[in-house]
């Protein structure tokens, strides 16, 4: 049973920062592309950022320059540092692990709520 365990969501004011973390097993982390998606009410789930084992990153245009994804290989953890948060960033954020060669091999975390509001 593959588990992705997320932490770090919460309520923050506009302009503030949060860091999300997701830990999984070493057998997954060492092979899979690790990423973060988000889903706002009434909207489809969308990719926020992902990172391959080799370090290549991919970001949604809406978060470029504000969010940074990173991998902590020693602890099998992927982080999403979110700065300059906006109300439009409010969503449930999901950690994702997907095999780079097998599209059907993908796993999701339970989701963590991020709310940006005064």
C-alpha cells in the first residue's frame, strides 16, 4: 500500500508564506516524479509543480516565481514552498507520485487545505 502523507496547510493572509511537505516510501521516492496539484471549489484539479528524480522541475504559469518545489532525498520528502500567496491560491493541495514511464502508476495523498484570506 503506497502512502503519501501531507502536512503544512493552513490559513494565511495574502502575501504570506506556507510550506507543504509530503513523505512517502523510499521505493517510490527514488523512482517516481513527485508533484503537487490543487483543486479549488468548482474547478478541476490542476498541476502546481512537479520534480523528477534528476531535478528537472515544471511549474504552472500562475505560480512561477512564487512557489518552489524541492526534494529531500535523505527523508523521502517533497516540499512546496509557497510565497507571496494570493486568494486565488486557495484550494486543497494534493501530493502526487507518478511513474515516469507507466502512466497508470500514480498515487495521491489525502489533500491539505490552503486558505489565503484576510
